[in-house]
C-alpha cells in the first residue's frame, strides 16, 4: 500500500467530503454510491535494470510532419511508416 500513489484514494475521500459538505449545507441530497463507468484505471510500478539516457545534442534540427498515409515525414525526406495493427491481426 505504501509503494503505490496516494492520489487515487485521496481524491475519492476529498470528493466524498465535498459531497457531505454540500449535503449539510442543504445544497444537495445525501451522497449515494454510483457507478462511475466500465473503464478501470491501473497504476503500475516497474523497476528498470537498464536506464536509457538521452543522446548528446548535435546542434542539428529536423522538421516533422505528421500525416495520414505515413506516421511522420522528416524534413530530410525520411518517411516513418504508420503501424497497422488491425491489418496485421486480420491476417
């Protein structure tokens, strides 16, 4: 419990506190549990054995254009193909 972020349960407690404040002021009804939705959010902590450091600056720059047919086109003419996971899975 101490290794995970405190933000998720802390936010829920703060929202519950605000709901009770509004209830006691007469601004709203008694707080009730309600389902937020089908999606779940997960926080995962990992340890990396190899840390990748940023490369040294070369002083050169390149323009980047994001597209539809290609993922990106660089100003030097290099084209980076867009991944097509659906097409691969359909095969």
